[in-house]
């Protein structure tokens, strides 16, 4: 499996603080059947800034450590870009890191609302040939209240990524129900872990995959996995 959202890089955000912690996460990922991870450290939040150049260096170093220890996992560069009004500046200054160097950018919305400039952001990124994937839409309070609003976004080419942590109920019942609803509608294009450590905010890949099958069947789960493979090749999901 390919995990398209994971905080595995050391000392970048609220993921592991050391390379040893990253190695433990890598070992846990392999046990879950993951062979490729897109590292997505937080960027443009109040606490964390991880521009593209920093991420690429960190990925290179981690892959070297994994190879040295014989861990069969490949890490690719990505980013969880927190949407703020400064998105134009981040783009112009080259701070944005797309997933695996493709045209897909993983975007985190503010937790309580959808910014009124969201559609302007989409238009701007579209002009720059960048496709938007919304990270864990099920955790946004406005979407929880009105999940049907996602259908309008889908018509504008937005992709949705649901996380296994949400599906298993890690963030509570309302978020879990919203994640399941999105999967039942088959609106999610990707399923990912959003793992931060191997013990608490862990991968939950097997548990989350089982819930997807319960919601929409094994064929849909297979399509989600295929979409991840298409993504890292730069193809439209």
C-alpha cells in the first residue's frame, strides 16, 4: 500500500522528534503492508513551517537511513499545506511541496470553517496547474454540519482524502460518522493514515480499510489504493 499522508519526518512538526522515532514509524508501516509513504509535514501553521527545500533534504536523509537498516520502505516528499490568505506568497516563493513532486497539493483547511476565499484559492491553483486534495475533510466543523457541500467542490475538480484515524473513531463519533458518510457516497479519492507515531496516532490501515469495505465494498477500497498509485505517477485520480 501507498500512504499518501504521514508525518514521518523527524523534528519537523508534531510527528517524531528524532530519526529513531522515524525508524520506529517506518517499521510499523511495513508491518501494516505499506511500502511507500509520502511524508507530509505541516506547513504554514502557527507552529510549523516546512518549506519544500527543507522537506526534500529531510526525505533524502531518512531514505538513506532506511536503506542502511534494510527497511523496505520508500519515502517521497510531500506537505500538508495549511490554507491561509498568504497562499499566493508561499506559491511564488517556492515554499509549497506537492505530493511526490506531482501536480497534486495536499491542503488542510482550518478546523472550524471553510475560508471565504477557498474558491479563489482553487482558481489560483488551477491557473498554476496544481490540483487540490483536501486532507481529512471529515474533521472540518462546517463540513460536519453540511457534508453535502463537498459535492460542489467535486465538480470543481477537488479531490478528497479520508483518514483511517477518523474512520476508526480516534477523533470522536461525529468525525467518524462524517468519514463513513463520505466513503458511503464514494466521494473520497484516497485513504491515508495521517500517522504521527507508531503507538497512539498510528497507521490503523487494516482497521480503516475494513471499515471502508463495510461502507462501500472491496472494489471501492481497491480503487482508493489504485488512485494512490496513479497519483505518485502524476496521473489524475
